[in-house]
C-alpha cells in the first residue's frame, strides 16, 4: 500500500478509532493520546502490513494495544481510591452501561454491533477464536441487558 492510500484509509477510519478508544479509556485526553500514538505507530510500521485489505484490523489492534498500555500505566500511577466518583445523568445510559462492561465483553460488542465488523474480522482484531467472539457477544449482551435493567429500576 502506498503512502497516499495508507493515509486515506487511516483518515477514513478516524471516527471508528475514537469510538474504540472511548470504550477502553474514560478520559477524553487519554483517548486522544491513544489514537494519536496508534496513528504514529501505524505510520512508522506501515511497511509491516502484509495485506492491504487488513489495514482496519491492523490499526484497531494497534489502538487496542495502546489503550491497554495506557491502562497499565495509569493503574501503576493512580490508586483507585484517590479518584473521586462522578455521577452524571445526561441520558447516555447505553454508553455508560457499555463502559461498565468488562473489557473482554465491551470490545467485541463495540467492534461487531457498533462498528459493523463481522465475527471473523472481530476475532482477528482481538486475536481470539471466532467461537470465543460469539460467546463473548452472547455473554456481553446478557451483561449489558442486566446493567440497563438495573439502571431502569434504580433511576
């Protein structure tokens, strides 16, 4: 893939990258840092992309790795008890419920249902078998339903 085609492909998926980062990281600044670092790494290593048709899968995998790296770094530097709890009721119940899902369920749900990737593409991005994607989607839907039901009955 030439530089121009690579740049075009990356620019075309910027909204997707920000949505993926938003499901992994809570702070907007961290999301932006993760996307920026992902794009930098993808550009530097673009010659490693084996097949052009997998550019989205490859870049999202880089982004997920960067989000995990940031989460590990934050866990070492910010004790959870030092972070104040924030309660917002801005009508974004589904987004909040999605953010409260365990990461192993959140990522497949976002990639498959929100971004529209099929099971095989989702499995490739997450580096897990297709059967695992299917089971995580089912369990994630069940957990998401429970979170949304909980919100309805509490609110």
